[in-house]
């Protein structure tokens, strides 16, 4: 239900990256990226090296749902990383005026020269549950600044996962 509602906010976005995709269904539109091959993402790799996996300006929408805190990193078996650096590296793979949607329990660190905070939505699943925050950012890249060079084909969406070299 969460993704269905999010998609209505971005009806013109078709080149979508699901960062930290976890158990997201394989029939979900877009590219699924995760560090664990357990859930069969389209791309299996380390979020700290996004430029290694994607060409600049590839996506018009990135949906990120990272581990929220120490307990979550332990639960998912991954090492903590600097979320601010991830938001910075996302800037290079997002198209001009593209969007980044970050789901977390905090507002992530971001550089104002790269991202404009467009809005926030807070929600809780029930009493005693953690509140989560959907932070919506738009890239400050201008359309005339760069050339969009990468196309995502249906073949890419249906290809076998690519593995990272660690």
C-alpha cells in the first residue's frame, strides 16, 4: 500500500530505483538494489558504491528505505554506513529535477546544494510503534546542465541479479 500511494505522487516517473529493496516483490516496477542476494534484487551491491553500478542521470525517482538504526543494521546483517554520503552519491545517478524519497525515523543528512527538501510525511503503524518519516527531495540539477545518457530497458528489469565484488 505504501508504494502504491507513493507512485501517485510521481505519476511521470518511470525510471525508478528501489534502494535497500529487501523483500520487495520482483514484479514491482523499477530496479531493485540490495546488499543481500537473499531476496534476488536486480542489482546486488554496496550502497556506498552506487556510481559503480549505475550511469549518471539514470533514474527520475529513487525510493530509499534503509535500516533505521543499530538494531536494524544488525537484524539485516549489514554494516552501518553514512546516510548523508549515500544521499550525496544519489545525486549523481538521479536525473535533473528527479526525486529522492527517503523513509527513515529521522530526516537524513543532505547537502542543500544538491537537494531541495520538498516535504515530509510522518506516520506510525499503531500505538507503541516507531514513527517513520517520508522525506521527499528534488534534485537541484537543471535539465540543460547535463546530457541524459542511460536508458533502462525491459531487458534490464528482467535480467538476472548482478553481484558486487567486495
